[in-house]
């Protein structure tokens, strides 16, 4: 009934297995990949005919984590997997980016890749397994895919690269000083296609070494996929790339000069208008048959690409007239908004980000429900890209994949320099509003985010800057690396290579390739050029701010205090009664964890002090011989009970109220009256003994006579 093909190999510390032929047999390609006890099923289907008039490649990649894979039930009211989590969206992008350039040019049939996590051993991250499964499923499906690819994760510990470190090793990298890198690399047999990383000030040489190490480690996986395909692949789909060379020659002859003139305009809006006008002029001279040709859009794009690329490689001249390694003019500003905790406006050429930092308490931490367990995050970075930033009209809705991906890239770049939570006990939320865009708004978010957090008083270890690099690689082998690319250079170029870091090293590296990979020589040149650009940008940023500013008056202050764990119950009280009273009376937020660490937060210093005193009075023990301020809570014939230390009461005997004989304590005291008392000690039964007569009731000072008598004794 089943025609099963199964291939296995030892990969690092685990066994990697690929299996097909048993499940989902109606899909064009299905592979279940298993690493350790983590299994992911990848299913590939593709349309056998393109949609009429479609001028782009409609590839869709989905990655789904099923809670049953880790023996969990989803949270929430419906108890069902809902919209994609951030991890699912980022992993879908991670798979999409290296496979998209490897489909045969001109193939515009709809392709769907679905990856489903079936089992998770809480050790091996399913994202790498999903990438391998997707590549294998594409390879055996018959779709015109020039793979396979494979991916690997690399860690860096004690100077050694680690293949596929565990989930726990990579979780909370900021709090694990032994781990300095979380790098994912995808590539073909011959070249690297995609890099995504989170690093802790690694040098360019260390990062390049990690990429090279990963590419070496994926070679046996690629061989395993090829072995699976040799036994189970379907017949290749009958597809011949369309030949539109005649149409392109016509378009080029009619519009090359017009397109060159349009791309000579430096202003983005004017250039786009001129390019659109040039296209319309070209179309006006074409026949009806040529206008209806579905490859007209491809011919137009190829003309644009040819004009831009030839000028860059042959003449070393870019669209806006800059040198290949030149960064656009930069203006950095801080404290641009009056009521926010921290803000900045970072402008680089025609790209601008307004970045705002908000400081919160432990209550504001994000609780993340993941397959490998729940955890909390005290650093959030959100990126917004509204249509007006590129002068367009568009729909505004929830964040898309691009916004989530760009936000995560900026998050990775900045979180490496954050202070430890024990040193800076705040939840930090950074929001980047892209107000103008013409290339690398994610790197503008990094620069603006660094300035914004310093403006909010966050003691960063060092400022962080980011720069986007581009590549033009011609068929004859000539190439040029571009620093600080424009939107058109990204769109018509061959590489998007983003590097962020401090003066001391790289904190994040992301690379996407649109051709069949790049050589180590090109990557080395890109890293070196990126370092020069990063240093220049850091210098420009320093003109606005060089270190953390004072706290905004609107930001909460947080004081921390440590109490014995056996006192936690007393501070919280039955049903939370005591801690609620502290919050209500003081006006401060109070958060306590299982280790007895208490965070008291409020913009008002007096509120913090009041809460601190109330907690201290609960957990501290009164000291014998010390004077306290208290309140009379009950009067009896033989004395008065005074509440003097938190909830603690003590008896002032009638003989200890004044230095004279009283008929009754009510002669001088009444309930609710505030008095000063001295703690004399504890009787045999542990009852508190207090006295008033040796304390000045006006000042709270101990009377000199009593002090002398004590000294004489």
C-alpha cells in the first residue's frame, strides 16, 4: 500500500531521518524530517498552470507549531491554535528566503509550502528541521526548483563553533555569558543563500568563520536529500522558461536612453515619476500584441536592472551619485517628544525613523507561550511601516510578516547591549515608526532605537548602529558591493546584507541572496565595508548623544529590596490582602517573586519610600532599645497597647507612661493618638514591653536623664 523511502545519517549529536511515501500522498511532495525526537512534516503543492496575466512568482510558505507536538494544550478560551505566533511567522520567512531565488526564472505558477511541527523533544529547535523538510519536499515534488538547500544553527562557546546547540542553550542568550552567538545559515552545495543571527559583539572574522562552518556542516544533509530524491522524486514538471529576448530587445531600443535619464535623477519621488513616465512612453510605441505579452513586465524590469547595474559595475556610479562605500547624510536628534520616556528621530538620506522608548515594570513583561514552555520577555521592539512612508495609499491593518521580521532584526541587534535585569529592573518597549523610507528602515530602527533608549536613561553597554549592504554581480563575474543601499538598489540588486553592531563587534547579521549564492571573497568585502560604514554612523550618532540621559520625570522609578523567602507570605497576606493594602496606601506598584526579590515602582519617590517602609516594617524585626513612632490602638486599666512596628503591637504599662503616678492610662492617652515609644525588650512569653516616659513626646528624642541612668547601670 505504501511505497516508503527513508534515509538517515548521524548529524552532530543526533540522528537525522528523512521519510516519504507514507503520509499525505496526494501532495506533490511530502517529507517528514526527524532530528532526535523533533519531527516536522513539509508538504509541497503547486499549480500546473499559471494565472493569466500574473507577472510575479506566487510562493507561499507556512510554518505551524502544533501544541500536541510537545504534549501541551493551547491556552486561551478556545483551546485551539490561533493566528501565527511571532516564532511561526519568523520561521516561515526563514524558510522562504533561501528557497525563493532557486526556482527557475520565469516560473510563475502558484506554489504552497506547508511545514507542520508534529513532535518536539524540547532539545532540537524545529525551525532547522522544517527548513530541511521543506527543501527535501521541493526536491522530490517535480517543481522546477534548483536546490536542494539545507540549513544549520551555529553557537559559539569558548572560542569553538557548536553545531545545532540546544533550545535551552539559545534561550535567553543575553543572560548566558558563555553563549555568544545564535546563527542560522542556509545554502546550496556551492554557496550560502541566507544568514540570520543574534551575536554578542563578535568580530567580522568570527562571524565569517561561523558562516563557513555552517556551510561545511550542511553538505552531508544536502547529500542525504539528493539520495532521497534519487529514489523517490517525481518526474520533473514540463516547464520551459519563456523566451522574451525579442520583446526585451525592442523595449531596450525604445527606452534605454529614457530609463538612463530617469535613473540619473537623485530625488526618489522625482525618479519614480520619471521611470513611470519612461515606461508609459515605451508602451506607447509597442504593438497591441506586444502590449498583451505576459512577459512585458519582466522585460521592463530587466531594462531597469540593466541600466542600474551597468552604471554601478562599469562606472562605479550609483543612482544618487554617491561612491560605492559612501553613507548618505545623517541627522540624529533625541528628546523630540515631550511626554515620552525617551525618543529619537534618526534620518539617513530619505530614510527616517521616529523611535520611542517606554519604561515599564514587571507587570508589563510579555508572557510568551511557546512549545518549549512559557517564558517572559522584558525587552520588546515593535516596527511599523505605514503607507505614507513611501508616499503611497494602502491598507493599514495588523503587522505583516515584513514588519514582524524587521522588528525582530532590530531587536536582535539591540538586545545584546542591554543591561542585566538585576542591574536595570525595567521592562523596555521600543517602537519604531518609519516616517520615510528609501532603503534599510530596519537599520534606521536600530540606530534610532539605540539613541531612544539612551535618551530614556537605559544604561546600554555601548551604542549600536546598523547599515545595509548591497551587491551587483554580473554574468561575466564582475561585481560591486554597495554601502547603505537605496530601495531601488535593493530591489534591482543581488543581495541584501544587513550588519549591526557596536565599535567592538557585530550584534546582528542578516543576509539574503537573489542569485545562486556568493563567494567568501564577496562576503569578506561586504563585512569590511559594513564595518567602515558602521563606524561612520556611530560617529554621526554621537553628535546627538554619547551616554544615557537622566530619567524622564514621567518614567517610573523602581527600587528593589530583598526579603527572606519565609517572609513572602507575610508581605502578600491571606488572599493578597496585605500587598493590596500596601499598593493602595502607598500608590506604588509592588511586584514580588519566589526568591523574595521585591520591585517597587512609581514616578513618585515618596510613594516608593512609603511602600518600602511598609514592607520593611513587616519583614524586619524591631530592635531593643530603639525608639519608634506608634499609635494607641487600645486602652486598658493596666496600660495601653500601641501599634509601633508594622502590624506589631506592644504594651506600655501604666507605670511606663509618665514619670508620675496615674489613676488610669486614659488620663493622658486616647485611642488613635500617635506617641513615641521605646522598646524595652520582651518578657518570658515573648510579649513586647514598651515605654513612653523616657522619650520626648514632641521630638521623639530619648531624654538625656534616662540615657545617663542607663549608662550608669
